[in-house]
C-alpha cells in the first residue's frame, strides 16, 4: 500500500453515491483505517509505503522516498 492511494478514496465515495452500493463506501472506510494504522506514524510523519503478507497481515514499512524509515 502506498500513501498516494488515499487520493483515490473520493472515487469510491462517488461510486457509492452514484450506485447506492454500500460496499464502495465500506471499501473506502476500510482502506483509510488501514492507512491510518500503517502509513501514519505515531509522530505524525508518514511512511511512503507499507508491505503486507499475501494473507493481508502486516509485514513492514518501506520508504522509497521521504525523510526516513520509521
């Protein structure tokens, strides 16, 4: 997951409003909670990316750009 993916959240909310299908809203809310948990650090700095195992469990933060590794 990359921090830049948050700019697409509004599209999911738009899809929910246009179609009335709540799973678009649920996906958006779930994704933003995952970003908050794994991309935003305790000191409010931001990791560029976060890796997950194939089963979806968290693996580690990755920083290809930016200030530092967390």
